[in-house]
């Protein structure tokens, strides 16, 4: 009996000691926790709390009677979504738009970061950085307008040049075969420069002694980039790639909506435009939430799968 009481006393003492050390750490680093607190509250309030709304996907939600009084329908909307032929057209369009961006856009910020890092004239380097950052701050409305003034049949600069050459103007923006390419080019022009920020920060953290050792070994600048710079920023590239794969069911809704017209609808209709047209404009909230639930589930599956594959290949993942 005494031995049992002694064991409980020791366990209680160890627990109090552990809690005391933890509380001391909280007090010691209280300023760091206060610094993290706003971001933590943001994710709790705007990301975690609203997740209860996913239950609308399993109800015939009617805003007039409210959430509690709406009838449960189970997986009815999921069955209707998968049975709809238009669902697979939206899935194709969404995935291919993102694949175009992954193949043609994702490597460009890495390449541009390496090129900017090799510029030795600081003033020239800063000017170029500012110039490539600027398009990011333009709205998609402005970018769609610029695209119209460049490619439209009537006032487009490209077609005006085509006319001066004695050729017939071409309706670029009404050609469904060019739609995904136009979206990709717009994304490249707008966000390539902005995407260099993280990679430039990663390059700035590379130990200069690695470059010195490479110079001693007789490595050229290209060899230094290939054997020092790129391997050093590989963890950053891998993490950003995994996060990008997690958004394979997301597109720039505003960009697609502004570039869409009836002649390219078969290649432009994506999940986000479907949610907007049906879930919001037509008041079919349950269907909109169902599509959003599906997008989130696919994104989570892609992140976990890609992270698992990356770890199996010997790289560091995100968790």
C-alpha cells in the first residue's frame, strides 16, 4: 500500500515538475507566443470554425428555415454530382488548367530567382526585381482588359499588325484550343516575379563557403548553380511543389470568369464557375458546398500522397 502511494507521489511530482517546466517555457517565450497569436486566431476563426458548414452538403439546405430545420439527404448530392456528365468536363478542365500551370509556370520562378541571384550590379538587380514584381499587384480585371486590347479582332494590337501584313485577323479569344494556353501565359506574366521572393530568400541562406569550395575545385558559374544553389534550395522547391499539388482542383476564379465566353465554355467551365453559377446565383447552396467538399478532399489526398512519395524518395516533406 505504501509502495503504491509512493509511486503515485512520484508520478504526481514528475507531472508537476513537467508542467512547471512547460509553464516556465511559456513565460520565457511569451513574446513569441503573442506574436503567433493573431495568425493562430485567424486560422481558427476563418478556417477551422467555418468547417461546420460542410454539413450543408448532407442537407437539403434552405436558408429560409435555417440549418437546423433543413432535411438530411445523406449522400444524395454527391451521387447526383458524380452522375452528372458535366462534372467530368469540369474535372478535366480544372486539372488540365492546373497541369499547364504546373509544367510551364512552376519552374519559371526558380529559373528567374537563379538568374537574379547571378546579377552582381545591385542597382540593376533591384530595378529588375521591382519590375517583375509589379504585375502581381494588377487585378485580373486589368489583365483581362490588356489581353482584350492585345488579341481582340476589332481593336487588338496583334490583329492590327496582321491586317497590315495583308492577312485575315484571327479571333484568338474565341478559340477553345488556345484558352488554356492564354490562362497559363497570363499567370506567368502576373505571378512569375512574385514567386521568386521565397526562392531568393532560400538562395540568400546558402552558406557562402559552399561556393568558395566549389571555386577552389574549379567549378564554373553554371556548375556552382547546378551543384550548390539548386541542391540547397531543393527542400523549398519540394515543399512548394507539394502545396501546389494540394491546389490542383483550384483555379483563379476571377481570371477564368473574365476570360470565359460562350464559344469557349466547353473548356472554361470549372468547379469554381459551377459553384458561382449554381450555388450562389441560383441559390443551390447544398450543391455548391458538395463541390467544395469534393475539392477539399481531393486536395488533401494529393498533398498526403505527394508528401508520402517525396519522403520515400529521400527528401523532406511538409510533415
